[in-house]
């Protein structure tokens, strides 16, 4: 028997992860998947640290706080404006980045959106095709429109901000009355959805969805269903009309944020000039994205994932974007059955690594049917 040379030798016995690595995994990701278990788990497979009743109580509190804020904007405008724009709004991006699932479980808009389902009076229609197709575009327009309107109106006009918040929560509620699941607001036209998906691509802390019991398959590539891969499933989708609005948002975000923070406190420009310059930042950011997309040897999906990173760094000192996920650094695991990732054919890029070609991988999205089937696997939650 010949002794293998160092080059012939295999990798040797696998090293046990250190105690620190194990503790980190347990704190941030829950128990490490055992052999055969999917690496990216859906929300029924993720460890649930709090009972549903606790989440429901938290939602009652968050809705009451929201209503108090709206009332405060009319009764005590200066204090409520400060609380909203100087305390709540700056905290949200950090939450979206670190633990987006926590926010999606306690968001007051999601709570009122899901109240008709919980209380049993939702009509639960399937969302019309135009809403499913253009929901993200509507959310994108609302996000940029409302945020830019802060400069001229909302930053200083408490009454207008109060009306905006009141209209928003009523809209979220009506969405839950009419269509099923979260497809009437949280997963379609919520103005914060694009930001949540761009920031929360690889959550540091994965908090399982406590709303949908069971999943009714209302949304393609649902972020609440499989949060660790939903965004990549979106940007690797083979339907270009699905991907393009996501790319557009990623392209516009850094320039818009840079312009907003540069111009919002400007006192020597007229409002018209502020908006003209903000438009230049916005368009400049988009142009730079598409120039990089044409020149860099990376996929559009990778650029879409990485491009908002400088923006996240402005808002969170800990931001490292997709590189926070060790699987981004390791590259695809040849042993990994990617059909587990999104319930579809192998996801060749977008989760574990990136192909040298620029075309999207096949079938990276999990279908509504797959989402519904996951609910019926052994060990998953019972329908309520
Ligand atoms: S697809 Fe399922 S998990 Fe996602 S929002 Fe709809 S019901 Fe909830």
C-alpha cells in the first residue's frame, strides 16, 4: 500500500467547529442543520423561540403605539415628529438589516393587514395579476415618492405626516380584508418592502414568520417564507419583468440616499433646486449601476445584491451585505441539493456563489405551490 503524497491526500477528518462558532450559529441562525436537512430553511423549519401568543401580544402593543403616534402628530406635533423622524425612522434600516423577520412580525401595518385573517373576516381573494406583476413597482414608487416628499412636506408638517400614517394603516387593513395572505400589502405594495428586501438579503438574526399559519402561497419568492434566499431568488428569476424593478431599486437607492442626506438640510437652495439636484443624484446612481453592469465581470444579480451595500454602510456600521453570509464566501457546495433552497431546480448562483456567465440560473424561485406543500411536511406547523 502506497502512502499518499500530500497532493493525493484528502482533506482529512473534518474539524469540529469551535465553541465560539457553535455559539454564534445558535444565537444567530438557530441549530446548525443536520446532514440531510436544508441549509436554507423555510419559516416552518426554523426554530421558534417565542410562542405565537407572545408575537400577537407584541403586535397589539405596536398597533397601539402606531395609533398613539398618529394622535401625537396632531396633539403634540413637535414631539411626535421628533419621535418619528429622529428615533423610529433611523432605527428601522438597522432592524431591516440585522433582524428583518423581527420587524415583519411586529410591524403594526402587517398586524392590521393580517387582522382580518386572524379574526376570520378576510375575503381572501387571489390578488389580481396586475397587482402581482406591478406590486413591487408600486412599492418602489411609493418609497421614493414619500421619502422625497419628506423634504418639502413631512419633515416639518406633523399634520400631513399624521394623515400619511393614517392613510397607510387603513390601506394595509383594506388590503388584508380583500386579498389573501400578505399579498394585499406586506408582500406587494408596502413602501418599505423594497428596502427590507435590499437590506435583509442575508439576515444576521433569522426570526421565523409568526403570521402565516398556514402559508397560502400568496406571493412568489416570499420573503416571509424563506428569508435567507428570497431576494436572490428574485434577482435570479428567469422572468426579466420580475427582475427589472428589483434591479432598478438597487440601482437608484445609493444615489437617492446620498442626495437625500446631502440636500435635506440645505438652507441655501430653494425647494425646486433641491428636487432638481435630488433627481440628478437619483439618475446618476441609476446610470452608474447600469454602466457597472455593462463593464464588470459579475452577474447582474450579484451587482443588484452588492450595489446597495455602501448605502447600508451609511446606516449601519456593521453592514457587510451579502458577505456576511459564509455561503457567499465559500461558493456553492457541490454536495448541496439546491432543490431544497427554493423548492425548484438547482440554484446555480445567487445563493452560494456566482457563475462566470451573466445569464440567470434556472428556476430559482419557489412557487406558491411549493410554499403550500412545505406546510404539509411532517413536523411543520398545523394550520390555524
Ligand atoms: S406566501 Fe405564504 S408565507 Fe409568504 S406571505 Fe403569503 S402566506 Fe405568508
